[in-house]
């Protein structure tokens, strides 16, 4: 009688956001099954609501990846009620030792992706020790590609110095700092992100800084559009200030590296067209 050898079932991973799900998929290949909760780039992440099917999905997961810092608080509440063990929950906030109130858009920090990748490799190996070589090879490949993006960021930072930028929300803030940009109008950005109303003084200053080219590039959140942010975009365009559209959710037809590189393409094009 022939002995039948059954392959291990795929590791079940649930990711709150699709960029983290993509990293999990790249590291696991067909040996993991990744399901993503926030996967629609046209959706406002701040308006997301849980459904019973998501609760069931999380309950069945081997690993759950959450951003933290209040960005996916709905997932945090669900995990608090779940029976998952602490080692099954991977919080980017916890991995980076970030405190509440800090910029929650952690996927624009390459260090976050590096640390998440290493943590996922460890978790995969713990769950499937016999597949260690496969997961380690996938990690090495990803690290090489992320390192290439890091080198590109440093090259841009060295070439474009003392660039002043602003944004309708601090979505791109962590990457903007890595690029060496001076970020203006931060109180306005954080007020909008937290659902508040900027003061008339903040609005007037923002508009004037665009008109006088004190702001050299404007980053615009394509997923959270209001009449106020549309007005800022219009003023920037009228003042020949380059506008770079930024998304909170990764396009579904790209992987993480492609997404970041395409965003950096837009940034470089904007820098080349800054008012002299």
C-alpha cells in the first residue's frame, strides 16, 4: 500500500490593509492564503464598518496583521474580543513601539515594512518549520527590493534639498520626512485627518503659502476629498504648484514595491516642475 503524503494546508492570514496583505503574500507565496479587509482604493478608510463575515474571517485566522495607532481601531476592537493568542496578532504599531497620537500611515515608512517582513518570516517558520528555507529565500528577495527603494529615496533626498511641501492630510508624512522635505501646514493636516474643521487662520495661511510658492509641492489625499481640500488643489494648480495624488489604500493591480515606486515617480516629476 502506497503511503500518501499530504502537503500542509496554507497558513491563514488576515490583513487589515491591503499593502500588509501584499507583503504577507509575497513572503508566503502559495503556502499562505491571505485575505484583506480594506482592499478598495476608492473607499474612505475612515468610514469603514465591520461585518459578521469579517469577524468569522478573523476567528479562523492563524495570523492577523493590524496597523494600529487608531487607524484600524475597528479591527483592534474585534481582536480584543477574539480568542486569538497574542503571538497570532501582528500590530505594526507594537513592532515599531509607536505611541498613540503618532502618524498612523505606517506603510509609508520602509522601516515598518522591513520589521513586518522579518516578523512574518518568523511566524511562518514557527507554523511550518519544515518550510524555513522557502520563507527565508522569499524574505531575502523582498529585502533586496525594499533596499533598492531606500537607495532611491536617499538619492532624491540628496538631489533635492530644502524643499517645502504641504498636504491636505498627513498620509504621506513619513515618506516626506524620509525624503528630507520640510513639511508646512501640519496643524491643518492633522485637524482634517481627525475629522475636525481647520481654523480660518489655518486656511488663509495655507492658501497664501500656495499662492506665494512658499509651498513647492502639494500632496493631495485622493481618497478623502472635501470642498476645502478641492479648493486647495485648485489654488495650487492655478499657482503652478505641482500636485501629487496620494492614496491610503494600495491599488489592487500593483504590489507594494510597484506602488511605492510609482508614487516616487510622481514625486520626482513634481520636483522637476516646481516653480523656479
